[in-house]
């Protein structure tokens, strides 16, 4: 398997095949796949749908298509059942992340999500993400977990996305009506024809269907994230994946990999809101040793920035900007902690959201 960190998205049809309550029927082989990936040194983040379906039987509803409010209440019940259901398949701890599109657009929330995932993975905890359905009204709703999974893949800097559902992949026509429909194993470019071929879902509990899966793939491959759509209800699919074979449809990542794409975005798109002046030890550690920036290496800072903003990292000896990065602290916070050891940050601020000031992954050397 040619990836380092993957997001695995599991659809409601697999978590709740009867559309009522949780089931372990398909989750065992998915969990075994996750464990096998981890044992091979890969990092996995799970995006799981199914809370609404899992909570369905606990909330009274007279119509087969419940109102948004009723679904939100179902989600509140089902989320706990779904998490408990996942946890029983793992020896490792699972961590729950409930996020909205609004969170992904908010710089501070975005960086909090990113840091949480980073720390969970470093502690061998399996992050399990779902949309925060209770608070997500239309404007802040991602709407479907396929697109949410693509965004989680970006935030977590994954290089692979697996979308598991109850279909084998993308077909050249609708296999339910055309017995000659053929599975398309590889898609190098997502065109209108691909969307047209994919048709849409008829599964009443599925939110997304094939269209949102292809949209998610489109977003992901643009950032260098190889995306698979595979049938998670067939255990042999996972055997193929573990052997490095493709049992469904793979969307090939565009040539620029996630690293360069993100760094390009950081370098060219994000505007710097301030400057951090480094001591010579930090200049050397950053430019030669690939280190993150620590508070001890900071002499001073200027500008008006908040955590999550881009800032320039400057060598004061020649006033050259040696790097650009995303700062984990605001300018007033940095003023208080410049020059101190990381261990001191908590004593000074009363909190320490991050040990480093600018993480290596969020930095581009110029
Ligand atoms: N967040 C919804 C749930 O857990 C699912 C959305 C989706 O499947 O796309 O039920």
C-alpha cells in the first residue's frame, strides 16, 4: 500500500445496514483493515456516517423522512451508539471529533482540529470524525460526509482517501439497469462525462450518492490525495487493498503532491500578518535541520496576527525572510513567551495549545 496517512470514510449503509440502529456486520472487516494498515506503519483517520440512522429507533417520528430537527435529535442519540460500536472493534482508544463546515472555515477552529488530529495520531488514538449534526444548520453544514472526508484529508494532510460504500466503484452506466455496465478501475481526470455516468443513489438512508463521492475525489486529487471508491460491504475488497491491488475505482492524484500543493498555497496564497525575528540558533535549525520553531528561538515579533495566521520568519542579521509559516499563537501571546523554553509557556499564559510556535509541516523555507 503506497500511502502514509489515509482517511477512511464509512457510509451509513455500512454502519446501519437496516437503517435502524447500529450493526457490526460490516465494521469488523473495516476495523481489521484499519488495524492491518496501522500495523504496517500507516496512520488512519476514520470519518464515519451513520449517527442519524443509528439513533432512528430512539426518537419518535411519524414520517419515513423525518424533519431536520428530528434527524438532529436522532444524530445526538446515534452518535454515542455509533462510537461505542466502533470502539468495541479496537484495542486502541478512539477519539471523537464532531465538526461543521463553519469550523473548517474558521482559522482558529481549523488549527484546533489540525492539532487535535496530530496529537491523537501521535498517541495511537484512532480519530473518528462526523459532522456535528446537532448544530449544523444549512449555512454551516457540509451536508454529506463524502465532502467532509475530503476536507478532513486536507486538514490532516493525508495522502490517501478511501470512500467505502455499498457499491463497487464508478460504472460506465447504471449497473442496476444495465447488466453490461462495466466498472471503471482508474480515473485520471474528472470530467462532466464522469459525473453523468455516475448517476445518483437510490438508497434512502444515504446522504451523498455517487455524485458527492466524485466531488470529494475531485477536491482530494487536486491536493495530491489519491482517492478510492470501494465496496466496504465485501471483506475481500480489504484483502485486495492490503495487497496493493485496486478492487474499485481509483482517482489518480494530480502530480503535485500534498506537500508541495500546501506549501504552494502557504507561500503564494496566504498573506503574512506579521513578522517573527529569530535568534541565530533558530535560523540554523529551521533552514538546515528541518526543525519546527520553538519559543526559545524567538527574539521579537511585530504585526497584528492571531493563532492560525501566516507570518514571516525573519533573520534579523540581514533582515531576510527565511521562511513563512502558520503561527500557533497570537502576537500578544508571543510577546509574553518569546525567548522562553516551551515548558515555561503554561506558567506564563495559563495554557499551552501547542508546544511549537510554527510546526514544520506548516512552514515553507524560502
Ligand atoms: N452526519 C450524518 C450521520 O452521521 C451522515 C451524513 C452523510 O452520510 O453524508 O448520519
